[in-house]
């Protein structure tokens, strides 16, 4: 950790620029919004993908062009939800659009419930003052069309992520190529219109349909990148914007994906060390190395004899992937590991390895649809192979090959890839929130964004290793207060041109029986 901290300090110094006078945040409430053009109606109690999670919300849709170069041509629909403000109209502060990230794939229409009710850690007066808007981006969830390519691509039994032979690798390459072809065969030219810039234009159509002169926005991961692109294209239409766990605009595509091998390995080490601390509970070893050895023993076991013929090394890796991104998964994953390796019990492993349904199939398709067109990707697999093999040989074993296969269709994607969008301007009012040990992006993304938006402020969660560090299951009162203050009246830290403020991460979880 000390080494990473020193690297962070060097990056901050390298990215820092001359100080400028901070721009004062505009304050005051806004008049009640015009009705807009969204036809709201109560959401169903049993949504086909979200079940009862939309109960109490209003549902609506916005029609937008598929191709913004031909705005009068084919239209698509974007699905929205709303939790209305509960304060008097004179205290109403407008709308906040929400996206949970994990690239564009996850459905986000369920988010307004938690923000409106304040269960995220947001201050109650702030929760009550806004209309909270969830949305499924183009291609996702209830938006139309919602895309799914060859469903067998992520169904069990998956190939082992780490190829043992050249033929193993070529077989997996052939699968990725066939998946990309299935997407092209099914959706054709539609795939040319799934860039983040397209989604940023969609956000502005939502703003208009919601009857707002300006919008506020909270985005995590890809949701943060989407916000940055919107703030670049429409800086005068941003009221307040929170970007949490921020990707680097400089490396969108191949570069950002390959960087995950190092950050994932580091956070995997944090998990193994945590489990070792509680050997009295899990009996997996008193050192991180011993726990890690048991993890790979389990991996080898399911490789030799897949559980129920459906849970092999690919599924095993997917189950444990979350430990690199969210510490609140550590207890459940440690129990799965202990049950399986120590006790020979696969019950918990089975429960966490269901056959993927529509949301997962849709997520893989839309993630590739956006990721493969947002940035440049090598079209020669030999470039990928050399990079992945080199990272693995350097000791990055946990997710290197798994991450590579997730994006491998981009080497064969049927739509054109583009240079990353130009991101940044000097005026947008943005608050950046960044965990120090973010496995998805590292620290560089937030520091890169801080320089690109000189009127932004960056709060770093020291020791944090959860993607989505504020207003989440992370439960960090310091960050939640900072974000609440900002959304309430624009209060932000004083500018220090680099890391503007810090919050200490909460303690890691303590398992029952420790």
C-alpha cells in the first residue's frame, strides 16, 4: 500500500497545474419544472427484470434518434423512472439523473428509490428536494431496442480463463469472434450508434423532456465517464454533477481494460490478507499466501471436476471477481471458499452461480457495444495475447485473462471503433469522488479528470477499495456528508489543484463469529 500511495503522490504532482481562483457555486432553489413531455405512470409492481424494486416509482420513456446525424430518421426509446420531490415547490432543486455504472450494461431504473428515501446515506433534506431519475441507456434493460447477442457465450460451462495450451487460447478466440459476429448479424448498423457520446446526447434529450434548463447528475464508473462527456458537450446545462470511481478519459478502451490486471491483483491481495486475519472463522490459513493457495486449489478442483458439470474455472473466477471491486462481498466469498475447500460443501458456490438470464446477457452485449466503439482496440489478437501473457507471467494471476476474454469481442467487433472522446472544459461544476484502491480504474482516472475539469474538486477515500465509494453500501459518513453538502447548496472543498480533500475509508467488514 505504501508503494501505491507514493505512486499516487507522484501522479498528483505530475498532473498538477497552476492554481486558479475557485468559481463560486451558483446557489438558490429553482422554480418548479415544467411538466415536460414524459408521460409518467405508476411502475408495475412486478417488472420482468427488477421484480418489486420499482414499486412506488413512476415509469416513462423518451424517444430519441438512433443516429444523431439523421435526427429525423429511426427513433429508439429510453426507459426512465422517477421518484418525485417531497418538499414544497419553493424548495424544489430540480432533477438528478442516476447511473450505477459497471459500464453501461446494468439496469439503473431501480436507483431512485434508495436516493429518494435516503437509504444511501444522503441527507434527508437533500433526498426530499430533488426528483430522482433512473434510466436505462440505449440498448439496456427496458429501453428499446434492448440487445442480446448469442446467449450461449456466457452460459455454463465456460472455458477456463487461463489457457494451458495454444489450442485452448485459439478456441477462446474463436468463441469471442463468433460472439461479435452474432451481434453484427442480429443488429447490423444499429451497433454504429452505441458510443458514450450518443448516450450523452440522449441525456440532453432527457433534460428537455423533463422540462429542465439544467440537470444534476450522479454517475459511477461508466456513469462517471458518461457524465464527463455530457459536461464537455453541454457545460452550461450542468447544475451539479458527482462522478464516483472515475475512468480515465485518456485510456478508454484497450488501455483502461489492460490496466485492470494490476489493480485487481492488488485488491485480491487485500482480500486474501483479510481472510487470513480471520482464520479462526474460515480456516483457510493465517497468511495471505496460504489463503491465496487455497483459492487456487479450489480453482484447480473445479477445473478437474466441474461442480454439477456447470461450475468450472470460468464460473469460479466470476464468483470471486467481486472481491477485487467491493469489500462488502468479502464475507460471502470467504464463506464460499471455506465451505468448498475446507469442508467440501458446494452449496454456497451453487447459490452464487446461477445460469445467466436476460440482465446478464444484456449487460455483456451492451458493454461490448459501447466499449468496442468508444476507444481503439487492436485487431490483431497477437497483440492481446502478448500483453495478457506478459501480465500473467509478471504475477497478475487473479483476473488478467478473465478481463481479457470479457473484452475479446472488441478485436472482432463489427462496428467501427473510434478515438476516445475529447473530455474536459474549464467551467463545469463537478465533484469527483475516488477510492484510493479502485480496481476498475486505479487513481489515475480521477486525477486525469481533475486536470481536464479545472473547476472540479477531487475527494479521495484513503484506503478505499469499493467501486462506488459514496452513497452506497460502502457507508462512509465523511463522503456522504460531502456529497450531501454539495447537492444541497454547492459546497465543495477548497481547490488544492490535485487531491482537494480526503476521507478515511471505513474499516473492513468483521465476519460473524470473529
